[in-house]
C-alpha cells in the first residue's frame, strides 16, 4: 500500500494535471483510498495506470456500494493493484442520486416513491402483481440513474463487473459496449442491492397466496 | 471438413479407449499439435453458413448452469457469449440482513467447491476491520484447511475435466482422494462440506485426537497419487492432442482481462497472492509457484497438478510447526466464551447472550481483503456502518472474472476444444452467480 505521505504525493501529482479531481484521501486499516470526482474518473485511472512511477496496471475488483443516509449516496470502487511493488490503491468515485435531487426540487412528499424507484421504497410484496415488465434503462418510467464513464477501454476486465454494478445498483456506465443486466433476468425491475430495496420485496407471480391469504 | 471428420474420429476413439493408459511411450515422438484450422484462408468450403448453437444451461460439460451461445462455422467457433445468472441467489443482499457471524455460512455457499476460501476472505476482512489479531495456532490451522481445500478443489476439477475428455476412470480416482479430504473435514468440523469452521477470531474448535495421524497419512499418499494421475494422463494420446496447443491466450491479454490464479500462472506469470501478500502462515512456508510456458490447456493442467503437490508440502510444514496455544482469540467482545464458563461466570453469560442475540458491532469502515483461492484472486469487500450487520458484502469471485477470458480461449478453435478450454478454465457457477 502507498503510505499516508505517498498518498498525498499521488494526490498532488493528480491535482497538477486535473485540478479538483481528488476530493479526499483516506488511510484506514492499512488501506489507502482516493475519493475522486466522477467526471474526471478516466483521467485519474489513466494516470495511475500509465504515468511513470505509478503503474497500477491491474484492476483487481470493481464494485459499487450504497452509503444510503450519506450524500453523495453511491460510490463505485476501483481496487487497483501495482503488481511490481505489490501495492493496492482504492479509487472511489462518489455519485449522487439524481432521482433524489429531482424529487427534492419538485415535491418533498414524492421522495419515497422517486428515490426508491418503482420496486424500491414502500413496496407491498403481494398486493400488486407486476403489470408491465419491461427492461428498464435510464429515463424509463421517469427514474433518473446515476451515470459514470465506463473504464472498459482502460481495463477490459471491468466489462462484467460494470454490468454487475449496473444490474444491482442501477449505475449507468457511459460507453460500456454491452450494458445489460448480467445476473438478474433481463425483465427484472428495480435495483436490488440498493439499501432502500427491501429484502424479500420480490413480488411473487403465483396468485394462490394472494387469492387465499391476500 | 476433412479435418473436422478427423476430430470426430479421435473423439470416438476417446470414448472407446476409456481414455486411460491407452497411449504408449509416444509422448516425445508426437508431432507438434496442429494449430486451430483457419477455413477463411484455405479453400472455400461448400457451405460457410454460420450457425448459432445454444449450449446449456443444463449440459453436463458446462460444469454447472452456464449457458453458452456459440456461433459455429462448421465445427469452428466463430463467436461465443456466456450467459450467466441461472443460480443467482442474492447471497450478497441476504448478507446485509444478517449479523456478522451469521454471514459466514452464507458466503460459504457461493463457490461450493472452495468454501474454506470464502470463509477466510470474509473472516479475514472482518478481523482487519475490527483489528483483531488471531492466535498463531489458528493461523496454522487455517492454512492447513485452506490447502486441503485447494487439493480438494483441484481434484474435483481434474476428475470432471478428464471426464469431459473421455477419461472416465480419472473421476473415480480423484473422488476417492477427495473422499479422504472430506473425511478429514468431517472429523474436524462435523460437516463434510460447508463446514463453518473458520470464525472471526480463529477456528471454532481445535482439531480432534487422531486427526494429525490421519492427515499425515493423507499427505504422504497424496504426492504418490498425483504421480499416478500424471502417469494416466501424460501419455494419453487423446488427452494430449486435445490439450496441447489449444486455448492459448497471451499473458498480456490475460492480465488485461483480470485473469488470476492457475490460468495466469500457466501463461508464465508467477503471480500468487500467497507469496505477494502477508496473510496467515504463508510467509513461514517454503513452497514453489508452478508456472507454465505456453499457456495452453496442457500447461493449465500441469500447473494445477503441480499445485496439489506444493499444497501437500505446505500442509506438512504447517503440521510440523503447528504451535500450541488457543485456537481462537480471547477477545470476549467478538468471540464466544467457552461453553464450560457459562455455568460459572456471569460475565461470560452476558457476553454469550450479547453475541448470540445482537452480535458484535463493527465500527464504520470499509475494507477489501484478497486471498489466493484455487481459481485466483478471491476478494471480499466489507462495508461496515457501525451496526451489527454489514452494510455491504461483495465478493470478487475469480470464476466470474476469469470467465471473460473464455471467448479469447475459444474463438477460432474447434467446438470440442472449447469444451476442453471450459473445463480448464474451471468456473464454479455458484461463485459466478452468487
């Protein structure tokens, strides 16, 4: 891992070319992390990969996380690895939820519906069967999704992992060659790994329970 | 098409010969394997129609519920798309609803062949988050069980992959040894699979009396057995012509695709997290990293087989150096008190009650911890929000990432070689889909 001063050096070097790219640095449990502005993601990742003396050429893992009460809410984590120096560095791109921002502007009462999306928030598992099951993308049914640039060009390994982050968090990766759901069915509605998506909130398509116990 | 007919004939030979011991001492005299055919440059075949064939999800050669949409031109694979998600069970989401110690049996069930590795990735991540040091005996015991599990996983791989290539008896031999490993797991943990043996802080119980002798006799036998497997396969004509020179992907491309583990090492890259990072008792162990030269399917086979022998060496050393002392940390805030204390100590009873009902809280923080699983880098990302349940548990599963290299391994080769490449890729679909 780069130590805390090393991390500040990296931050300084990035700031030279891309002012404002690094929002914060963190050093906890022996892990170094850079929180960056998502708009400058590709510049930062490209610099860390190619700049002399950096050489974070291996993307170990890409995953998303939802820090729900916090704002900005989402983050995409890039676990970079320098295999020569055996150093790991986490780059965190923080993403705000555009749906929440819209809801706040229009009507505070609508927050619960808008932010959670059609399947999130207060969903009643058995009461309403899912009527139109359509593949949902950004803009569909009025839900706005957070967007970030895809890093598949820089790290081809990100292809499946970005699809996974899209599948479970509804984060749209701009420029991804084939952004579809990967583990869930194509007609699934909702982003199940978001923190406001209830466990067991999957509407069951059998009508027996509803008829007899609903 | 003439070549294709030849391949068919050799496949027929594979099934009739039973695949084992059918070769003579012909290994060295064999001509170098012909590369994949290139019908586009040769004489134009009568029909160049591309046919899309769906393989799986319920096909025995896909090693699980993997679906492959393959574009075929004759018998040559022109394009390929893996379709996954058939055994997605939402384990990562379910983990968010469980207290930390209840997550362990969940994550074990992702990659159901290398369950100890999942446990270690998760427990190790949580231990680093709460900065809990595990006692030396626990480190050694974990190392022993991880390496046993690595042998077990490679045995399952070897048996099933050889089965795909027609060597049926390999499956029985491999599963015979696997049975001995499962017996050892049962002896120590009470379960043959999904043992829930690793706990945050150490292991749940010390190894029982008689375990060491049994393990030692296994460790003595295993290199001999591996030699027997090699004697069966290394001179098997069908196995050799099916594996040599097929499924080659360059080392640079593998690294771009994020491939790790035996696949990467077979291409000549000596990258192993057990050597690179400091975890458990690996820094004290003396072992080698087997690497290949060409990166074809044969190298993948050789690397994994050599890894089994290295694993037995690690187990042997860990047994010799197994330190005395506690097998789980003494910190009562995170570790259950011994059962005997409950009837005498009020404090132990309180700790026990707290741990079993609410569980322990983990301060806010996030951590990515990666270990070398039989398939490559197995990473666990844990996000803690200060409560007794993790806010997110994510596994970077090596099968999931390695599967992206499958297209590169197969395009331009025969469909029979594709099946071989898939076996050598060794994906576990439970881990891919989670």
